């Protein structure tokens, strides 16, 4: 029987955004960062070639504002300095595959450990 820890581990893998990728978009930044569902993060490439990831991005007037990743403070970028915009997308198939793999490992370990005394470090 699968324990609570094993079930929790499966749900954790399914919840984690590990299976994501960046996709280039032509949607204007005000639409990406505005209501009803603003993007949680964007990655922009400047005309100088610098890649910057921003959390909680917002457009104010002609400037993109957001928290830098890694956290080094706020970033203010004029929209005219942005060459490319990418948004994070989830890869559902990879997420399901990772969850199935973890579930298989947990079930395999549970089947191999018929005697709890042999499979614990206590």
C-alpha cells in the first residue's frame, strides 16, 4: 500500500512547473501583462542581445517593469529596447511522463519492500 509520503511525492511532481519551456510570442506586452490573466513571468531579449527574465511584469506607459530573476531588484526597460518576448508554457506530456515515472518508482519500491523492516533506516 502506498503511504502518504509516496502519494505526496507524486502530487508534488505533478504540481512543480519543472516541465516548462519558453515560447516566443508576437502578442504585445501590454496584452501579456494586463488583465484578465497577466503572465507571471516573461523573458525578453534586448536589442543589445541581453536576455532578462522578469517576474510579475507590468507595462507602464512605454516601459516594462518587473522583478529580475535572479532577484537583483527591479528592472525598467523601455519597450523600444526590447527585440524579442518569450512567455513560459507548460509541457503537459512531459509533466504527465514525469509523474508516471515517479509513480512507477514508488510502486516498484513498495513491491520490493514487502518487509517494512528491511526498507527503513530506523
